[in-house]
């Protein structure tokens, strides 16, 4: 009970939250916090910042991949390590189930509130999905103005 067969493991590995979709560097997090915008919901605050679309023929090592990149910050004030890790797992799964469109060239940082720990997972999934829709709408509106 609780163990996965080889087929189930191989199916799940294809559904993971890949490294290429994650925001990993401290400088990227800082850039989103300082230069980005915010979207508030009941159990999280979502920070986002559009990345400039660079059209270069040769891929550079320092150039981030196109498409959305998502990071999570769960501070110590939200609880012990077990609670913080549980929040991150719930958020990762909600993001995996509602990946933002690949055409969005945006960095996103999700900062949960303590209420996320006890919220129904379905509500968390809906909040994440709604945040991605709002971000897409706002970014498209900004592009229309420029």
C-alpha cells in the first residue's frame, strides 16, 4: 500500500514540475518583487513580472528559457519546516495542474498565507488558475497599450 508500480512512476515523472519552469535564482526573485506587479487572493499573493522577449539567433547560456517560470516563497513566519514544505507541495501540485500558457513570457512568485495550509485543495487549485488568468489578461492589456 502506498508503493507505485513502474508504470505509475513513469507516468508521474512526465507530469512533474520541471526545472525549466521554475524560478531558481535569488536575483530573479528580487527582480519580480521589486519591479513586478501583484495579484491578491484569499490564501496567497502572486507577484509577476513580464520578461523582455529577446530575439537572438544564438541561444545564450544566461538567457532564461521562454515561457513562464514560477517560484515559491514560504517564510519561517508561516510555521515549522513540515508546514512550510506541505504548503510548497500543495502549491507545486496546483501549478502543475494549471500550467500557465507557454506563450506567456513571465516570471511568477507565489507567496502563500497561513490559511493555505488548511484550505481545501480544490480552492487552492482554483485560486492558482484564477491568478494565471488574471496575469495573462493584465499582461495582454499592457501589450495592447504599448
